[in-house]
C-alpha cells in the first residue's frame, strides 16, 4: 500500500512540476507597452488636394477558381483612410462578405491599399498579404480600371453613402 501511495504521490509531483514548467514557458506574442520591438502605429496620410481617386468605386468581377460574382466597393477618403468591401454572390446561396479598413495612397499610376483591420479585427500590418497594389489602367471622373493581384476590376464612381446591394 505504501508503495502505491509513493508512486501516486511521485506522479502528482511530476505532473505539478510539468504544469508549472509549461506555465513558465508560455510566452506572450504581445510586446510590452512601449517595448522597443513593438510595431509602430500606422498613420494614414491625406491625399493630395484634388486627387481624382478620392470617392466610392463599385465594380463586379469574377475570379478564376471562385464560383460566383464578386461585388467590390472601395471607399477612398481624402484623409487617406479607406474601406474595402467585397461580397461574393453565388446564385441562391447566402452571400459571403469581407470588410477591410485601413490607409490608401495614390502613387503615379498605382493605387496602394493597406489593410489595418479585417472584419473588425486588427491585422499584422507588416504582413504583405494586407498590402495590395493596383495599377490604374484608365480613369475618368466616373470610371476607373484597376489591374490588381486578383485580376482586373472595372469600377464606376458611386455617390456618398452608397452601400453594396444585398
């Protein structure tokens, strides 16, 4: 009986030590406030006065390997902030939505969108997946053609307050 109790006690001690060691080994991914390795807060830069890209741009496109149509609404504000909404419509199936916010820049014939939040959650701003570059193929006051990582988007200017259709 004493031998069984000794083995059980020893097992409990080893288990407790293992749990304590695991607790000490867990490292937080969040840097301490003010830590040198903390990512810098991204500041959006205002667009140049009269930038013709400022506005709401809506387009519908298809993407290879994706069944259905993607309805895209890009809001480019004069203060340098942006929102990107994408809605996948597939017949009678429920729509799937993506909503991103962040900053934008207009560099010659390139539009750069940097996502800071995706579906309301902060993203890793240094991850290249959250920075998208679109070549502006053509632009008028009412239409813009963007060539981007997922293909071409022909967008038209929409009024303030426009929302994606359901």
